[in-house]
């Protein structure tokens, strides 16, 4: 059945292309772990971003859940995924992660604190949530500018 085979091949190609753009093909071990963890941070930001767009009043539960994700993926949890000697393809980290460790660790801690402020804002007004969300996004950006090849 040649027709069916062609469809099968197309599907396989599409699936391969899809996964390559999500997680870098060939990433294993700690590099894959940190890419996945960064993916979690991205989802947390999207949760808040989507909520702020859709709802006039922020949902406490969504804010708390996103904040918990950020807190679990920052500070020491983040730093631990960048051990010495782990700069190799397909990582998009810069060598500065290891050369300028103090600054890198400071930004990882700042991310954790920003996650804490987001958690607190769950009890507050929309403006509090927007403020915490903005501070968080700025922390992602500051770190990426220095420590990630593709700075956003
Ligand atoms: C302390 C530094 C630091 C902070 C803070 C930080 N990142 Fe990253 N991020 C990195 C580095 C370094 C990489 C590249 C990792 C690699 O490829 O080995 C990265 C990669 C990523 C990636 C790409 C993952 C992939 O699959 O290749 C995304 C998405 C991302 N970060 C999102 C975020 C978001 C969202 C935030 C804020 C909520 C954030 N990051 C905060 C350092 C940071």
C-alpha cells in the first residue's frame, strides 16, 4: 500500500521536526534536565501571562501554582544543573556561567526571590501580580543576556 506508507513517512517527519524544536535533539543528562527545567519556567510565565490577559482579577490558585514552579526551579535547584564541565553541544549556555559564577548564582537566587514575591502577590491586587510578574521576567532576561547564547 504505497499511499499509506507515504502518509506514515510524513507523520514521522512531522513528529521529528516537532520534537527538535521543543527539546534540542541529542540533549542528555544534566543538559536535558536544565533545558526541561527552563521549559518549566517558561510554562510558569505563560500561566501568569495568559491569566493576566484573560481575567480582570488574577486567580490566587494560578499565581500560587506558577510561583511554586519558579521556586522549585531556581536558586540552588538551578545552579546544581550547571556543574563544572557541562558546557557541550547542544547546550546554549555561555562559558560565562562557569567564568562568572558569582553573578550567575546571584541571578539564580534573585529568581528564587522573585518567585517568592510572586507567591506573596497571590494575596494581593492585580497590580501586585503584574509587578511581581514583571520583576520575574526581567530576571530571566538579565540572566539570558549574559549566560545564554540566544539572549531571548
Ligand atoms: C541564573 C540564570 C538564568 C535565569 C534566572 C533564567 N535562565 Fe533560562 N536559561 C539559562 C541558561 C544558561 C540557559 C541555556 C541552558 C543550556 O542550553 O544549557 C537557559 C535556557 C532557557 C530556555 C531554553 C531551554 C531549551 O530547551 O533550550 C528557556 C525557555 C528559558 N531559559 C526560560 C527561562 C525563563 C522563562 C526564566 C525566568 C522565569 C529563565 N529562563 C531564567 C539561564 C537562566
